[in-house]
C-alpha cells in the first residue's frame, strides 16, 4: 500500500535544537535532571549563551512533532507525503528551519510571528543520555486562526492521520481540538504523545479533554508512570498502565485505542483490547550510542511510516525500532540519506 501525498499531518512546536555534550557541573548549575524535558524558566535563560560559548554546539532543526514527521517522511521517501504546522519567528533560525524542512521533503506551513524569536531547545548530553530545556518563544505564539485559513485547513482535510506531541497542549489546545474533532467526525486516525512528565502533571485537565479523541497514545515508561500517579491508579506497572490508558473512554467508536509505550532498551509495550504485547528493541552496544536525543520522536516517526501504509502493528513497531536505532547512533534527530528498512 503506497501512501499518498499529505496523508500524515503533524502540528507542534518547531524548535532549533542547540545540542552539546556538557558536564554534570553544568546540569547542577541549572538544576537539570537527565532524561527529563522541561520548559525554560527565568533561571535557565543564560544557559543557551553559556552552552554556545563553553561547549561544542550543533544546531539541528527539532521540536518533538517536527522530528517525528521528518523521520516518517525519510522512511517513506515520497515527496510531501507529510505536512507540518507550527510557529517560528522571522529570523535567521526561522530561515534555517524552513531550509531544513524543505530538504527533508516535508510540506511545512509555518505561522511566522513578527515579534518573537524562533524557539530553541537546549539539548544537554551527558554519557549519551539527554536532557531538554525548551525556550518556546515564537513556538508559543501559534494561533488557531492560522489553522483555520483555507490553505492550512486544506492540509487537515487532505490528511488521514494526525500526530501531535503533548507539548503542543501548552500552546494551542483549541487547534488540537479542532483537528481531533475533525478526525472523529471523518473516521480518521488521531494520535498524541504523553511527551513529558510535566505535561501529565501540570496540563492534566487539557490532556484529559483531548484523550477521548486519541486513537493512539505514545509515551515512555517515565511518562506512563507519572500519568498513573497523577490519576491515582497506584500502579507503577507499565503494562497495566498501558491497558488502563487504552481503556479510557473514547469520543468515537470507529477505532479502538492502542497505547504504545517505549522503555529505552527494554521491550516496547503495546496495549489493545485489554491485552498487552511486548516487542523487543534492537540491541545496541553502549559504545555505539551517540545520544538519545530524538529517540522517542524517531520511534514514533518510524511507526507512523508503516501505519499510514496500513501495515500490521508488528511492522509499525519494527519501523519505530529501526528508526530509533538509527537516530541514537547519530547526534540529534538526524539520519542518513536513505533508510535501509524492508
């Protein structure tokens, strides 16, 4: 089954990753935990300059949803099979982002904000593990008015699959609900990611509002456990939590909900119909690990590349594991020219 142009649409926070190997002292100075993802507070703002001056930084187009969409695009190798919307600034970083997306083959419709700079995300790497500190800036300025413009809503109409990282819940829940309601009304597939513990904790209400529309819920083991804790489920068992998320009431009965939880080097947990399947990931020797930045995003991208071709769940997970394995052997969410996946 070949996927047609525009079949997959992503919406999210386009951020330029400022990525570097740092040291523990730097993490401590800015009160940063490894394997976490947070929004920058006042105390974090000097860290971007300090990283650039003190460490060897790379600038890589990022943002969770944009990463997943770019990876799906790379896996599918069909021009403009994916589309993406989000907000950037009118600046050098914004231009860089546009160039990068065009090279990746994604059909991007950015909303360009006049006043705010393009958002950035500090990617602090220690021992191959990453911690993310996002300064959303322009990404935080996305408005549903942009989505409603005919040339942008046309992308929504055209798509059959939608993917939005949980991070976008902090920016434009109205936009998310517009797409979610369209998907439910037209029997299309709507998917989101738990994305980070802070989303499950501090954006619980808006997350719950959108959850009934989710046909697929992605996340990792830490996020799943946080979700369980926040909802008073009193279990740390990822398989149980995945089942409970999949059984959360749905807005539309067309598709059953499937929960997909990654656990780093441990097997991927897939819950559907009250049952759990475990899929082992591709083992990678520690010395081949460059950094885990974008691993979860890449997993989703690889998964979606098979899903939009209507492949069975086993193949979707295999696609996800393949893409994640490629990305963790490189700096940031980057990939070779062509995938080697069959």
